C-alpha cells in the first residue's frame, strides 16, 4: 500500500470500503464491476446514471430464463404470478422509504420525469393556488410550473436560508428558517385576484432531497415546517395560508439517503431506479400519500385504468385503486420484476454504509482539490457547496462540483476539462446538469447574463463554457457505492498533472514549444529550406481523399476540395465522428474526363459523377452550415441509394454551388470554433487548407514512443501524417516551426496563416483491415504539450490569397516539390 492511500485510510478508513459489510469494496469491484478495470475507465457520473452490477444482471437473466412473465392485465396463471411480483416490488419501494402501505401507494411511471409530469397534470390547481419551489431544482421539476401558470395559479422560487433575526433559545426550527421568495410569476395578468387567497386552495412546494448541481442535501424537516407553520415561515406572503402539499424529488438523493416517510409529512416522492442501481432504465415511481392521491384530477383514461367505458357514449367509470387509476396501459412488468435484484444489492450494503463510503470519497476529493496551488500560490479550484447550517440542509451527498483556474486567475473552460478527462479515461459531466437555478446561483449569473449567453448562442449541452470571461457551467464528479479510492486518486492526479502549474515546467504549461526556433533573425533556425511533399484533395467531406503531384487552385482552395457532403434524412451532416465507416468511401477526380469516381467496399459498382453542374437535375436549395449559407445541388435517387448503401444509413449527396458569408473571420456560435468566412469556403470546417509538417509529426511520434517506454500511454503507436487529413504536407526545418508562420509563399502563390488547427477525437480513429477502432492517441499526447487556452493545436490553417481582386480563378496550380518561403513579404 502506498503512502497516499495509507494516509487516506488513516482519516477515512472507518467509513470507506464497507468494513462491516458482506463484501469489501475491493471484492465488489473485482466480482461485480470488473469491466471498469478491464477498460481502464474511471466512472464519475453516478449522479447522471449509476452502474449496474454484473452479478445483478446475471441474477436478472437467470430469473428471466427460468420464469414466465405475462401481461398482468390477463387472467392466466403466469399473469397472476406476474401481478404478485409487481405487488411485492411495490412493497419493496415503500419499505425503502419506510412508508406504510396504509398511508402511501407506489405508482410506477416511465421515469422520474414522468412522475413529476403526472403530479403537474393532475394537481388541483386554481387561481388561488401557488407552486413554490427551491432555486435548486431540476428542469423536470421546473416544468410543473407550466401547468400551474396555465391554470391561473402563481409560481415563485425561494431560497432556503437561516433566519439570523429569528428564533432564540426558545424558538423552534420554523423560527430559524426563512424562505426568501423571488418574483411571483403569473399569466393572464387581467385575471389576477384583487383579494388575497382565502386559504382553501391547494399549494405545492417542491424541493430535491439532494441538489444534483452542488450535492447539497436539504433537510426533510422543511416538509414538516411548511405544512405546520407556513404562515410563520412565509410571513408577509399572500400564499402563507392554504393547504400545502409537499413534493420531494428524490431521483438523485434516494440512493444513499432515502426519505423516511414515517417521520416527514411528504405527499409525493419521485424515484428513479437507474440512479439507484443502474438497471432498469425507463422506469421510475411516484410514492404518493393516499389523501394527496385523492386530490389529483386525471383527465386521460386508458387500458387498465377503467372499470368500464362505452365506445359510442360519453361514459367512463374509472378504477378506484390508486395504482390502477394512474398507471396507463400495461406497465413495464419485466423491468419491474428486475428491480428486486437491484434492491437486494442495496439492502445487503444498506444505505447507511453506502452513504458513509461515498461521503469519505467526496470529502477526500474536496480536501485535495482545495489544497491545490499553482507555482505562484494561487488557488487552482473553486468548489460549489451549499449551506453549512443543519437547519437548512444535512451533510453533502455524492457530488463535487467545481471549476479550475489558471495561475493568472482566468478560468479553464469546463469543455477543456471534459475533453482531457475523456482522453485520460475519466468519465465525468460538465455544464449546468439541467439545474438552471442552482447553476445561476452558484456561478453568480444574473438574468441579464443568462439572456446575453443565450443571444451569444449558448444552449444546454453545447461547448460555450466561457462567455465574456464568465463561466456558463461547472465540472461535476459524483461517486457511487462501487467507487474506490483509486478512482478519486486518478481524478486528483489528472487535475494536478494537466491543470496545476509547477516550478521549472513553464515550457509545458499550456504553451507550444518555445518559439525561439521559429524566427530566423537570431540565427537559431536551421538553414535548410521548406518544401511541399504532398497534396491531398478530399472531394467529399469526411471521406477518403486522393493525393496528386499537382492540382489547380480556385477561390475556395484546392479545386473541388470538400465540394460535396452527405446529409441524413433528418438533416444532420454526416462525418466520421458520427459515421466512422465513411472512411471506407474513397473519391478520385479525373479533371480531363470531368468525372468524380467513388468507391466503397459495400458497393459492387464504382459510382461515376459528372462534374458538370447541369448533369444531375436533382434540384437546388439552400442550407446553413457553420454560420454560412450555401446553395446546394441535390442528386437523383440512384446516387443517394449508392451512398446510403456505402455508409449504412439513408442519406443524400449534396454539392456546393455557392456560399454566402455572414461576416469576416468570426466565431461559430454553435461549435465554439473560429472559422474563416472572409474567403469563400466549400464544406470545410474552418479554413481552405490544413498544412502539416512532417518534422512535427516525427516529433509527435518520438513522444508517443517515449510515453510507451515509460508505460504512461499504453503500447507504442506511430502516426502517419495523413491521420490528420491535411491538404498539404511539408518537410524541412524544425518541428512546429509552422506555428510562427504569418504567411507563406509556395512557388509564386501566396497564403495567409490563420493560426493553429484545433484537433478533436477524429484523429483518434484507427482504420485497419476494414474496421474502425477508437483510441486515446495521438490526442492524449498532444494534449500534454500542445494546449493553448482549451485548444489542442496541431498543424496550421491557410487561406489562399488570390491576386485577382475580383475573386476569379487565376489558373494557378500547386506542385509537389515546390519550395516554401515562410513569412515572405
């Protein structure tokens, strides 16, 4: 055992690893989650979905293979047996929440979101009602607001805070808790009541048992307080009276801290089973108090929910059982049967032991992150934590949300962290986690900030992580019952190695190689010249290109380069990242014949496409791609059918006829990349040309070999320059000399450098023997020394500087062997 783990166990050993459990954590990992170690994966997104146990799945398959499950709405013996198991599982769910079957019922839904939607749809809203919810709530809870507002009810968010001015030694908890309301929301302003609510309306208060952004666990005493002392807690609010119904979103918190419904006056509890034990997905539950269920007004009826109905008359008699009334159609009885095997695991370890084990890991990670310092003693990490008062919340849960800072105090974008984590085999989550209130609260984002971000193109799940210097989200790691110290340690080591500046390592700190070799003024650069080694044209975007000894230039770059693309029937542009088999499609253009020849191992016949624009009357239309509008030509069905067979997906071939730029060199909002739109482009991602240096590739290969010898990056791999899909490969000079080129002349043709090319996972696709495999290299090694403010740069982007001011073709050709003159005036 190493010293670091010994120190960890000294501090957390009494809680970590299930010391009094049926299995130790090492045994659990070895026998039930061996796939993690086999694949070298550190899984830290248990708040998104925890992992199923291999033994759990074996028991499920054994159960399914030895029993016959049938539709519980039938009357056969198998159906009756299935109904008995469903009743057994309902009781297991109630037992997990310590809920009496006399007071509560378990309604199965298609997920936690469906359970919340059911509450919103069936709740008895009126113009005197209100929907109150904590700022820390998932979007699926916020969606209930739509039902409330549409029925004329009010809605408002609250912050749960300590009441510093209330409650003395004799004061109760309600005197020491304050709900600070945000602005009240209403629709149909003309219908707002002139008088205060009478107190007969039903109001709904919703809060999570655990915030999925910060990990804050709310005290369930809030349920009792709002029911028993709403007038005191909401003093001054027009909604302090009325009948309060309490909803707890326990989708995240139920794993390690299920609500004890024998102690707390909760009406609705929402549960997600895949967050409890990984499988099944698509199944949740609404645990509902009987009196609250009777208040719910259901409109729709379906099979299984009615005692009788007439087809030709407005008559229906609904079933009286709560579960039968609200479970539309045939419930997912196979998934429900599988729940028993998940509960068996949870009950063997117990929520209490799992909570202590997970807490040990989260506390360790927080301690280590907060202790990180750059070489200038600046803090590396900021952690988003909730309250410290136990009146407001309990201890933190399984989540650590944070962001990382550079030595100068600026932020690392969360997309950069996620990208590098993925390359290091660490799976985590970034963004706002569908919790906009908590995100804005912890990041300090105002309504104006949020609207400005939206105007700047930022939407959920995109890569716009920093806008005008402000973060738009965070990095979240979350632990499960099977997480280990080694998982946590790898996370800390990853952050330390890639985001913490250290003395005497400034050359590798977010910088390219030293640029003293780039300029020849001081005489340090090698005197050998630079020459063009190869020219490659890629006619169809993301398909294999062809190399030539010479090729004509046009106003869009190499003539016909990325002039075609494939689009799915849903309008999605196909690329190798989405459809790796596109690498097997090869295209070659014969300029003399005016034909593009296309081949694929999936198609017997070679496809021939005439380059004359009027040869395929498939039609013309406009599309938008990368903030640029294109006029494109469609082809007839036989061409589309050929490509559909080639890629294994229905698709269409499009040809660029013309493009219209929106502005000059600008940032593409949807992809967070810079794109040259001053010059004409076909379907290239960023620029007309990508140039790669053979010497730079050689240096990369040396680093890959060295990493393999050290055992830090697996087996040795050697990268061919064509892995980067360059148009131009040059040789001569020093590695990375191209980084300092402002412009170049190839023969008598002038090109402007637009900067480095930001590399993505596509360069990690390996094509061998007709198969496509994914690896972490070379991107992982490039990330260790070629990172610049969130980008991993390799190669440079070029624009052809046409001499003809009208933008007409000048008849210029590029030829292999031509000398290259960097930084020529």
